[in-house]
């Protein structure tokens, strides 16, 4: 295995295996000593603290080192969405899906939410349907797909029905509090 190592005036790129083993995650270290994992950990901390602007900056730095990092794309997309930057959010969810983010249904669901927020309702419905196809028990995807605006857009074509939502199964009676939702088409 060979690595391309480049040096600039400001940084030195050093590539090595995490933990010293020949298997596992490849870590990329800049001259400052920050690894992709450290940058993502920092970004995740900012995100959990609702500091989405700083999280976006840290995920962006991580992606500069590892441009195929599905985790960084997914959570940067999430952070863009929380900052109402839905076009950027959609672009990053596309990358997270392409690079194999798991659980995949989350990426489709969240991209659907971003599409909904930019007015691309058919794409939103398609993504919510894809999330449901991957995980038929993903109740949040049903809930978001069945919002009034998306129902209005699709009045002429039926949506897939919600057989169970995430609360009950088809073999048990629906609680009265959700029965009307389960029957709406």
C-alpha cells in the first residue's frame, strides 16, 4: 500500500494506521496534530451544544482531511439544516448517502426534511418513502411524510399507508389516540 504525502509551507500531512495496526481506520494528521477523529469529536460536541456554526467549521476541516467521511457529511448536513441552510444540507446528505452513512434511513429521512424545507415536495416524499422502505418501523419518516403540506401535494396519488407506525403492530388494536392517523390516506 502506498500513500501520497504532500508538504506545504503551513502543514505536513502524515498518514498512519490508528493504533499502530495494519488494519483499521486510517488517521490523517496535520502539523497541528489534529486527527480526523479529533476534529469530528470536536464538531460533534459543538453540534450537541447547538453551536451549529462552529460544528460546520470543524466538520469542514475534517472533510478537508478525509473527503469521503460519511459521518462528517451527515452531521454537517444536519448542522446546515439547523442553521436553515437547506440547499447545503441536501448536498451534504447526498454525499453521506453516496459514501455509505449508516443508518441509511436517517440520511434519506433527513434529506427528505431538507427537500421539504426548500419546497421540493416530490423529492421529500420520495426520500421519506425510501427511509420507510429501508426501515418499515421508522415512525418519524411516516410522520414527516404525512404532514399536511406533503399530503396536499400528493392528493392525486395515494401515499403508502402506515400499517403500524412505530407505536403498535398490525396484530394489535391501534390505541384510540393514533387510530385516526392510521386511517388517513
